[in-house]
C-alpha cells in the first residue's frame, strides 16, 4: 500500500522557487490545510461545547433554585390559605392580595431566569461562531503565506505581499 504522505515529502515534487503558478493537484495541497483547519475547529468546538454545556448546567441549577423557590412559595400559599380560612371574616381581601403578589413575584422570577438562560446560550453561541471564523481566517492566511514563501523569489514575493496586504485589509474591513 502506498504511503499517503509520500507526495508531500518528496522534494522533487515541489516546483522551484523561480516559478510561479497554481498547483492544481488538490490531493497534494489541500489535505494538510484541511486537516489543520479541521483539527483546530474540532478543538475549538469541543471547548465551546463544554463552555455552553457548563452555562446550560449553571442555568439549570438556577432554574432548580427557582423551582425550589416556587415550591416554597406554594408551601407558603398553602399556609396562607389555611390562615385565610381562619381569618376570612377579618381580612380575606388582604390575604388574597398577598397570594397574588406572591404568585406574580415567583412567576416573574422564573421568567427572568429563563430569559437569562436563553440570552446566555445565544451569547455563547455567537461568541463561539466568531472565534471559529477568526481562527479559520488566521489558519488560511498562515497556510497561504507558507505556500507563497516556499514558491516565490524575493522580488515576486514582495509584490505579492504588498498586493495581498491591500486585499486582506479590505476583507478585514468587510468582516468587521
């Protein structure tokens, strides 16, 4: 079986520094770049996944605390209802107001916690996407510069760098 890395290790395979052209042999040029990018992306996504899962876990813990508060509120509600039976004649309307305030307060707290959880998840996803985009761009740029450095003479190298700096500056302005 032929070793997959043989085309990459053969020094005779690469064009000399005096010539310039596109290497159309995709099988020889893209697997290294793709494997590096996929490796970086995989690590970044795994790290981001762990952060998001941790954020979700924290949000679920907050939700659990809110549910516990809700259960406590329900217990208080049951207690208030018992007292309402005893003091119905003296203050039924005041007890009902307390009950409604308690339910509204607990509902608002749960709603706020749910909103916070959703905002946190969305924020972490957007941050992960932006970080992956930036890393992919950096990897592509490093790969392109590595290829150019190995194939260009000094004069052609300087002209290419000057041209590409202008293009990348424009691209960066567009992405920002």
